[in-house]
């Protein structure tokens, strides 16, 4: 009879587990986002992780790589014979879902500007690589509202960019660069797309296969290409700045003036288009130096976004201009780690080491009391040898509390602080205060 062991089941390729030694940094990044965004008047929104496929086909664009190649889509079984199965998709991004919620819940009827942020997983069926996963995490925000709320104002663009600069600075990200461009109105884009398609026609065969396809289906995406072999050809193509209407140019100039007033540095990148169908006017990315401190190789963008003045109408809603961004949290974490700004995980306040099994109940009762006073505590086991208890405590906590028969009887506890090597006796009722003073 065979006793061969079945192979262990592993996480699906392109996904990963975040273990307890990693999550403190993730929590810090997210807590900082919540704190900074709230100062700017943003509130959190949580939308479903899957939506009707039509939402992304209409909003993101059927010819984009996301919709045409990267989405996880399935047919939901019909609940009754008369019902047609619905096509559903795990969200590849959250802007479309947020605008869908804005429309569905009639937030436009408040007349107020809506400032919404979200934190959560997204899903794309793409080739996994460093900083890019099939399930990845984004921190994002959207500012949207009826025109009467000021949602079209270039001030909104500048405010969201200044907020992002403040967020990266507060995290300790160094050497970031804000790259900016304007892709104009939908009419500007239509004129530019026609000129771009004409310019691409004679050189199409020299492009990489993906860009040959994009040259026909979505010419703007060619400009967004990271294929180094195509860069010289792309550099010679027409620039969208030459096709902007006076209104679009004036809007962009006002964004730049507001950034100058706030002393937010930026670089104008005439090739930055972010080729999703819903983008209009201002587009932007924050990047860090390639091969320097990013840990991301040549893929050095850590966040991006732009204005989408017509998205609500594309999704069947009222006119509601908006602007938003998404931060690749996985990539932001890699950058923080590479720039050595990631602090060591915070240790627990104390580890309680019962000296024999008889003290286990008292150890748990002591832990309960200390936790109730807001301290973080781990409890050992009286079966451990003292050396093992010290080794575990040193790795987890700032202090070890030794709990033997004498300590239980007297309520005077033996406490050692690892940072100083100091060992003292502290009355049980004074423990919490003593730990706070030593913090």
C-alpha cells in the first residue's frame, strides 16, 4: 500500500500571503493614508470586489489591455429559466465602481462635492513580476460632483496632487517626481487620435506586436508603451499639447499655477497619456528613480491618475466631472523598503513567562488585566524552560515578566527590560504605568 504524501497546496501564482512580520508596514501605509486623506475632507467608500462586466467595458474601454486581455470574468448562473446569465468581473480598478456607486445612490442630488477614498484588492490576469500581482492592492481616491459643486475646477486637480505629495512625504518616500500632462477634452483627444493614427500608419510594421495592435485599436496606448525598442519611434510622433483647445490649455495652466503657489514640484511629460478611455485633461504619475531606490527596476511609477469629466455620462449617469488616482500599494511598500524607510515591526509591551504549569492560569489572568489597560501582551507556557521563554520574549516584546510562586503570592512581579538589561521588582498594580513610562 502506497504511503506517498500528497503535495502541499500553495498560493495561486500571482498571489501571496502577507505574514505578521510584513503587515505592520502595510497597516502603517494605510493608516497614514486614512489620516492624511481625512484632513482633506475625504470619506471612505467600500464597493463590491466584482461588478457587471459591462461597467468596465463601458468605462475603462473595450480596446484597452485591461478589458481585452486582463480581466477575470465569468458567467453567473441564471437564477430562473427566464433569466439570462450575467457576465461578472473581479474589479481590475476601482474608479468605475466608485462612479457607479455615485450614480446608483444619487449622490449628485446632494449638490455637494463628493470626496471618496478606498483601500482594497484589485485583480488582473497579467504576467506576475516584481511589484505586480494578479491580486494586488490599491489605495485610491475620487473627487466627483455636479459642475455646480466646483468639480471641474483646476483647483481640484491641484489639491489632489498636493495631497499626494503630502502623503508621500509623510510616509518618508524620497526623490519622488510628479509627472504631468493634459490629454485635453474628448474633442481634443478625437483630433489627436486621428493625427496619431495617421502618423503611426507608415511606421506600424516597425513597432512591437502589441503596439502594432494598439496603433489600430487605441493609438494613445502606444505612447504609454514601456517597450524600449519602440521609444525612438514614439518620440517622433505628434504631441497632444499641439492639439489642445484654448479651454483645455487654460485649465492646465491653472493647475500648474496652483501647484506653483503650493510649492509642489512637477515635470511636464508630453508623452504621458494613461490610455484608459475615461481620462480627460489632467493626467499624472508619481515616480521614483529607476534602479536607484525604488526596488522596481524600470517600472518606476508608484501611483497615477487623472481627470475623467465624462465617465459618469458614459455609465448612464448625470454630468459629474471628476478626478482621481490609484496607488499601487504593493509597489509603494517595495519602494519604502528599498529606501530603508520601513521601521522595524513594533514589539509587544510584555511577554509573561510562567515558571511552571501551576502559574499558567495566573499568567493568563495577568495578561487579561494588562490588555484591558491597553497594553500588548503575549503569554508563554509554564512547560517552557526559562532560556526558551527568554529567547521567545526577546524576539517579541520589550519586557519579560517572570511569574513564579512568590510573584503570584506577593503581587510583586519580576520584570526585565531587554533594551537596558535592567531587572526590577514592580507591584502588579503599577505595571501598566511603568511600561508606559519606559515606552
